[in-house]
C-alpha cells in the first residue's frame, strides 16, 4: 500500500509494508525538483534515517531495475544534437 501527497515544493510518497512475516517500517519518499530523499524509522536506533539521491542517481536507479548484472553509464541522447 502507498499514499501520495502533493506539497508546495515536493511530492511525498509513503510506502507501507503489508507483507506477512516481519514487516518493515514505512518508507517516506520526498521528491523535490533537485533531489529525492528516502526516510525510514530505525527502531534499533530509535530515530529516522535519511538518504538523499540526486536526480541523476534516480535516473540510474530506474534504468538499473531493468538491466542484467554489469556496470553501466547512461550517455546523453545524441539525437538531441541533430
């Protein structure tokens, strides 16, 4: 399950783990124009931990989800120069 909220400067997506067994804490994704942050509460430490990804890292992550093992670099679209 997930929810989406639109704020003034970002979109907030919350992912809720409804899996059976040992569910994970909610993940809150905050998408800004220049970066994306991911936050998840760490019950062991008693605090939320945050990761910030650049838009380039998000692009690479999206591409990586559909590729086999290996090392890749996304090159600028050469057709845009034409």
